[in-house]
C-alpha cells in the first residue's frame, strides 16, 4: 500500500538507514568442543532478557501538556525500556479534531526515542462529530488518523520495530490500528475498542462502523489466541483503550436486539461481544492473559473476568492505567521462561520543572 498524506511524506523523507528497523537480536548457539579425555559438555544457553514496556494513555490532553509528555517519553528511554505503548487519548475532549492538531500530536509521539505503539481512543476520532471538536465525520477522522499515524508496518519513534497489521488481510484493509508483535516470548496485540460505549450509535438502522469493526476485532483476537496456542506461547497481552465494563451484569444478558433499545429502554452494551469472546478464548488458553486499558478510577490490577459458570478466570489479569498525567505511568516487565511472565508496576515519571 502506498502511503499518502503529510505524515507519510515526512516519514518517506527519513534516512534510508531507518529501512533496517527492527533488526532482531539473534541468539548465538555455542557448539561443544569434543575432547578424547572428557565427555562432551554442552554450553549453557544464554538466559533470555526481561523486556520492559512503558504503558500510558490520555496524554497530552492540551497543548500545555505536550512538554510533559515529551519528557516522559525521554524518561522512558533513560530507564532503558524497550517499548512505549500509548493506548489513545492524544487530545482533550474539547480540542479540535483538525489535521493541524493531529499532525502535531503525531510528530510528538514520533519523537519518542523508543519504539512506540499507538492505539486511537475515542477523543481521537469517535467523538469528533461534536461541535466543540469541529463537527467532523467520525469515520473520516479515523481514516485520517490511520493515514497520519500508521503509514507503514512499523512502530512510531526514532527507532522502530516491525509490526504485523490486520490491514495485511484484504478483507480488513482499513484496520491498520490493529497490530501484533512478539516480545519476551509472548504475543502482544491491540484492538480498536474506544470509549463512549465502543462508538455504538443508538439511532435505528444498521450501525455500520461499529458492526464492521466488531467483526474485524473478533477475527483479530481469535487469530492471536490461535497463534499463541499453536506456538505454545506462555502469554498474551491484549491492549485496548476503553474500560469494557466488566461489572455491569453482562454475564446474565441475552443476545443484543432492537428490543433492548426500543422497549426495555436499556443501553446496548457495546463491549458485550468482546467480553464474551475473551472469556471463551481465555478459558481454553493454557497461558496467562494480560488485559490493559484506561479507566477513570486510577491505576489498578485485578482479575475481573469469570467463566460461564461464574468462577474467576485466574489466568486473566486486568491492568487499568493511570491516565492523563506524565507524573506516573505503568511499567510492564515480561520475563521469558517465568511461570508468571507478567509483572506490572506503577512508576513515577520525571520531575517537573
């Protein structure tokens, strides 16, 4: 796919040295030396190193916060982390959704010294129809975000690594924000699940954007679990923006229908299918599942998902990120070969001026 748009032209102007991004470190295998007097001794394989990621979201919310976000990205590099993952919310809820602001925030994230994976949140596209945001068409703004932030199959940042995008599949050519990659012996993946009830619109008729994205997400999540099972991976990290509302009684609800909206006067749960699918896939998966998303209640770690019989799925851990401030971020450590591959810690960010 030929990249288009101003963000793409800027990227194409980068030095050719960047074309060698994502070089993987090979593990050298030491062959044993045979001696007539002694039994052959196999050289010990070098221990795989822990991979560490900075997880953040909902920043910068305003132009005055851009400097703080830039400091945090630089700070993550000084801590010698391996990646940064930004789970959306790169603008305030009353900021314009225009090209100028989106391009400015793209440049900010692209200056990260570390490879940076970005996933759009609702303020970045789904709420752009509001007059205060410029009265844009939400789908058009999502497509513009895709052009600016995902021009090729790699992360943002001054140093990049390759990503597998769902857009490589012809059926889902537009879903460039859904990506996966491997690190620390586990699979990491993103799904476009924004806030505001997953951009489910309550008007009558076909909810086209929601329904098409729901199917793309369903297939992308199923594929990730299938790959992890086939390859015997010990863990999967599922990265989304929105809080999917595990505590709203979804387990007892039937399949959504027009009856819910028109007669029962009940808001249709935009995350219902995602929660059901995650429950089914995780219950069959032998490894650990880490779900990461934003939330209004501050940082937290728990096990909110239950199986069909009401028993807590102990292999599913949920992390809610501290949102909207560069003073704190979550650090994820992935340790290959550990019975508990994931460790998440709340960290203090850089000191402010």
